[in-house]
C-alpha cells in the first residue's frame, strides 16, 4: 500500500481560502447590523388598516370553510354541474 502526499498539498491550499471566506462573511454580517427602516405615519396607518381587513376576511373565509366541511360530512353538499361548467366558461369582462 502506497500513500501519496499530494492530497495533503491540495487540502493545505484550500483550507486558508475557506477561512478567508468565513472571515469575509462574518465582516459582512457585522456591517449589515447598521441597517434600519422607518415608516411614515401614513404607511403605518395603511399597514394597520390592511391587517384589520385581512383579519376580517380570514374570519369570514374560515366560517365558510367550516360550513362546507359540515355539509360534506353530512352528505348534504350538492354540486351543480351546470353552474360549475358555466363558471368555468364564463369570460371576464
């Protein structure tokens, strides 16, 4: 069995490059901590209004989904194939 020392040379060359890359990444992370974001009063108002509308929509949607689940479970949910076909073929105006 013969062991070649060429593998060690390659490893020794790549190790410093990996360490340098790690150091650059660490430097970039410390530079990025100085970033900040501030919103105007108008933007904050829009954000809060959007959150309120979305929360309300989510509640309505959740209620509808629960109604559909119950109807399916009871076997009382009926699909109108004609209405489905018309909705699929309906063109948006």
